[in-house]
C-alpha cells in the first residue's frame, strides 16, 4: 500500500483543529487512496487536550490513519512533513495593539518556518490559517529560505466560500452554479470579494454588480465581516467552516481546480495586478500539477482597483511592521 503522507497540524487542540483532524484522517483532504500520519503540535498546556483528540481519532478506526504523534516542539513536529497546516496562533487579547499581536505571532511563525526549513520533506506544502494569516505566512516563509516560496500559502478559501453562497442566494441559483469569484488582498476586513468576472449559472456576474447598493452595502461587507457575524451569533469564532476551507484549499492544491473555474488563495505575489512582489496576497488562482498559478488578464475596473489597492496597502503596512520588529 502507499506510503503515508505526513500531515502536521498546529493548534491541534483548538476548535478548528477539532473540526479538521477527523476530516483529514477520513481521507477528505488528500483522497480515499492516501494514508496519512498525523503530527499534532501544541503548546505544553494544550498537549493533554490533544491527547484526548488523538484518543477519539483512534476510536474512529479510520482505515487511512497510519498513526498519530503529539509534539510540543516544532522541530520534531515538522520533521519529514509533507503537508503543514499552521492553525495555532496568538489571538488578539484585550487592549493588545497591532504591533504586540504581530510580535507575538512572529514568536510562533518564525521558529515554525525555521523548523520547516530544517526538516520538511522536499515536496512540503504549507497552509497558514492562524491570524493574521497572510503576514504569519510571510514570516514563516522568510525563515525557510531553502523551501520554494510558492509552497507557503495563506487561507482565504473561507472568504471565497462565503462569497459563493452570498452570490448564490442573491441570484437564486445553486451554489455549485457560481464560478470564478475572487477574493483579493488580505484575510481581514479590507479583503475584496470580486464578482465582476463571475459566472452565475451561465450568466455574467457583472449583471449582479449593476445593483450597486447591493454590491457595496450588502455583498462586500457581508463577506468581509462574516467572521464577526459568526462570533456574534455563535459566541465563538468560525471553526467547522474554517476547517472545511482548509480541506478545500489543500485538496485543490494537490488534486487541481476544475477546468473552467478558479478559486482564491493567499500566495506569494509575482507582481501580478500591481501587488508588490513577495507579499502574500489573495489572488484568483488555478491549480494543476501541484502548483498554484495566478489567473492572468482579468480586467480590473475602477471599483476593484480602489478596493484591491486598499487591502494590499494594509498588507504592505503589516509587512513593514514585522520588518521593523526584525521578523523578516
Ligand atoms: P483556538 O484558540 O480554539 O485554538 C488555537 C490553538 O492553538 C490552541 O489550542 C492553542 O493552545 C494552540 N497554539 C497556540 N500557540 C501555539 C503554538 N505556538 N504552537 C502550537 N499550537 C499553538 O483557535 P481556533 O478557533 O482554532 O482558531 C485558530 C486560528 O485560526 C486563529 O488565529 C483564528 O484567528 C484563525 N482563523 C482563521 C481563519 C481564516 O480564514 N484564515 C478563519 C477562522 C479563524 O478565525
């Protein structure tokens, strides 16, 4: 039978970890023919809870699950890793300034990047979920100089999936009939969900943009502020939907995107669409042969230009702030 793929999940004892691990072990991320070995990385205070989750994983008797290891130290957790899901991060506490948040996360993502550089498998693929995801991914990537920069990505798939459903509801069509949406920029409230190039059940998405009030006062803020709306309703942040998006991201990275469609992911910019080279920003992307590629040649109208530039400006500020902190 096939050699198991080593999948490391950080923040394994957190709420996204709990929603994610069972789906990975059941084969939904890498496919029904691919055995997986799970490596759970937690901080020492999280290890006992991770052991409990590992007991439950055992109790599922997943045929594809080849083993589970629990670590509280990144070097061991990333040794030989093929797929790394960096979920654990430092949340913003009360009264915490943005600089403090970036510094605290730098203390997590710098050593994790270095550990990936030191021990990961040649084909390693990294998805950063923990916020601020784009800039955490940039920090990890900067400390893994021997790994191709294209292997470091940040998750905007949840935003993408949220946008798909908003459009489907507005148009009254099944969500599967909505294609070619794009999330641009940062995974934050400045993100720009773009439906100017969308295909909505065979009709151009640009028809929906003619309702400017809906577009600017409903669609864009509903997608961008959905995380806060979930917290307000659930009393806890998005977990199962975030885990689902991580599964989708890695699945499509490994297995490819469907012909005629694209998705959104935070990947290292090559300068496309005026996004400064080296930033990890969300783009319209296709995947084939295990590599993401930015969809080229899309016309960027006036509204889109302003919105993309604003979100990218925030990414530049975050990059400059972590650079000043000596984290890049
Ligand atoms: P939880 O607080 O439930 O879990 C986080 C876990 O990470 C905890 O168990 C903690 O012990 C662990 N952890 C902290 N530092 C660690 C380290 N250095 N190494 C290993 N583990 C560490 O948070 P959860 O709800 O699971 O969310 C995790 C992260 O995802 C947060 O940063 C959150 O903001 C982010 N999100 C990102 C989303 C995205 O679309 N990119 C959406 C969902 C989510 O908000």
